[in-house]
C-alpha cells in the first residue's frame, strides 16, 4: 500500500509543480524499482530483505534525487 501511495504522491508532485522530463523519467524508474522491491519480498520470502530494503531504497533515493536535480538545473535552459 505504501509503495502505491509513494507513486501517487510523486505523480501529484509532478503534476502540481511543473517539473519536467528528467523528473518524469526518475519518477517512472522509481515506481519500477518500488515494484521490483515488492516483487523481491513476495510470498513472505525474507531471504532478500537486505537487497529489497537497503539496496533498493538506496538506488531509489539516488535516482530520484539525481533526476530532480538535473530537471531543476536544466529548467531554465529549455
């Protein structure tokens, strides 16, 4: 449920702030990684908990930050 809420709030952020294509790409990648994280822990399999929680959340945060940074820095260039 929280992964879906995260994607929903990121979509709302995109539509209300006027962020551009780099944020949109980061948003799509982030939602894909959240789905993959959910897939890793399907059926209560906790063998992949470290990969799902620590690794994927690290990738997600860096991806979203870099996409937002690039989008913000290039906003005036277009």
